C-alpha cells in the first residue's frame, strides 16, 4: 500500500485541545485546536470555514499570552469534523511566539 507523502515542513505537535478563536470578516468563533506548527494548525468543534477563506487566528498560549496571526483555510476533513489552516507570512516576533508555544507543549509532554 502506498503511503501519502508528508507535505509538512515544520514540526507539528498535538495541542491536547488548546483553545483558539478564528475571526472571519470581524466575526470570531471559538474552536478547539488539535495541532500546531509554525506553518499552520488544525481546528475542530466549530463552524466549518470554506477552503481559501482568509482568517485571523488568535491562539491562547497559557503563560506565553496570546498570539494573533493571519492564515488561510487550506483543507477540510472528509467527515466535516475540522479544518486545517496555513499561516500567512509572519513577522519574526509572531513566528518566535508560535515556536515558543510548540516548545512549551513539548516540554509539558516530556515532564508529564
């Protein structure tokens, strides 16, 4: 059986149900974030957003505060349970904050 090739270029971590808000044209909706990398994230438990839609994602990062980044919806789960986003070009500060969140998640998993 042929396994699909992995397209991801950044380390992706499971977020254990982290919270995020996705804003579409100024209207925000809460979602559960399943995974995160500096390139994008996967969300579920909220209204589906059409592929190609530009959104603003607000990530709640515990002790690290909040991070707000622009993104675009790039895929839906076939069963309609979630969607993936790719983050748009970020400044160095936003990218560092997301990397810090990824490291914090990894450290938390290692310590527990």
